[in-house]
C-alpha cells in the first residue's frame, strides 16, 4: 500500500488548500484501506467459520429463539392451568 503525499510549503499555502490536501490524503487512505479489506482473506475465513459453527449447532439439536419463546409461553399457560386445577382439587377435598 503506497500513498502519494504531495505537500508544498505550508507557509505559502492558503488554509483552504491545506484542507483540500488533507481531505485528498484521507480519501486516498480510505480507498486504499477499503481495497485491502476487500482483497483480504478475512471474508472467506469468516464465511467458513460461520458454516462450521452452523454445522456444529445443528448437531447439538438447538432450538431457535422464536421456538424457545413459544415454548416458554406454553409452559406458563400450562402452569396456570395446573395451579387452577390444584386449587379446585383442594376445594373439593375440603367439602368431602
């Protein structure tokens, strides 16, 4: 990665020219870094790691977050019904 920096004598430059130069240098650096990232093997490595993790998770027989939330709601309703039935049984036992 090579940046070409062309600085003239800053004393002879106007503030606007200096700012333009700094902006050009920053833009050039940003483009070079972006190119380096796009051409790096990091994206391929990330894709492979994700695929391996997904395979491992599938073998673990995990559930999705949505499925977990649904089962939590079903369990809460079942608990409420059980508590109501227990109260009815206790009331029936008292009368008997």
